[in-house]
């Protein structure tokens, strides 16, 4: 079973994340931040990864960061030795006026390049910089390469939603078992990731 449950508790936050990589896209998300909940339900739905997230804390920034860190840790734990996965994933995804590119490599090495053009400081009930910080923290914690680019768009809500949908599709592809590789082989010439 490719699933994991991770808890993170600090003086600032309490976070629980349960993940099932072979799920059906059920997302039960409760962070107290409406726009984050919406994006994480979207991520779950389109990646077909079941996510159960409960988080509380003193400040939105701390909750957002710790949810991202805990999700990354849970993803890594659920992947185990990463045998048989596709490893790479990419998507170019529209949302009305917006078009976003995301590409990932679950390589065991962290690298993040976020080319995100948000015209507003606040998007719904989140700071735009916290959206960037969420993505950075998630990729760092999951030890993955994450490259994102908003190709165009006017509406910031649509840009963010296209971004999370593209991330979802990229994750779905990358964590899936490659039927040609089988579950025994690690997708690397080094023999490990």
C-alpha cells in the first residue's frame, strides 16, 4: 500500500496529513484557510491522490508552511523507495483566461523555480507570497524538482487554480506505476532516487 500518515506539531501549529497515492481523489481538507482548502481539494481530485488534512495554528503563514512541509513528508513516505514510478510529470493546464505549465521530477533532490505573475497581494483569503511559499516548502520537503510558469492570464484566482490543477496532473503522472517498468525497478540509472 502506497499510503502514509504524518503528524507535525510545533508551538505554532498542529498538522495531520494522511495520503493514499492509489486513491480516487477524495479530499477532506480543513486548514481554516478557505482558498488553501479549495486548492488542496482540487489537487486531490485531479491527481486521484486521497488527502485527509487537518491543521490549526496561530497564523495563516505558519499553517500554510507546515501543511506544505507535512504533505511533502507524507508524499515521500508513501512513495517508499520509488520503485516502478514514472518519476516525471508535466502538464499545461487552462482555467478560463489562464494557462499554466508545471513540470516535476521526483528525483530525491530539491530544486524549485516558480515563475508566477500575480497582480494582487491578496488572492481570496491568502497572501500571494504564501502561495509561492506553499509550493516551495512542499517541493523542498518532498525532495522534488518543481518548475512552474504562468504562461498568461488576467484573473489571479484562475491562475492559482490552473496552477494547482497542473500540479495535480503532474503528480498523478509522476507517482503512477509505469506498467512497462513494473514495481521492482527504480527509474534511475543510478539504481536509487
